[in-house]
C-alpha cells in the first residue's frame, strides 16, 4: 500500500493519506521538502517517520481515509 504525506508549510501542517484517498490529486505535484508538496512512501513505517520529521507544528492523519 502506498501512502502520501501532504506537507503544507504555509499552514504549518502535514497530513498522512492512503493512496486512494479522494484528497490525493490524480497527478500529485511533488515539490521541495522545504516548500511542501505531496510525497509518496511505500509503507506505513516510512510514511510515519517522514510525518514526524516534517518539521511542522501539526501532524495529522486524514479524517476521510483514516490511514
């Protein structure tokens, strides 16, 4: 299962999503880690580690897909 972390530096938050979540765009744009963007991870452990290391104030799991 692929998981996505959406980092929104302007809002100071990062959100973990499943690959089939309706919030994940059909063509996710990856951006620089320091700017934010959508980042793909192959497993939950790696995704959770990335979420913790995102450096933002709020780290959340998506309320729609509940990864």
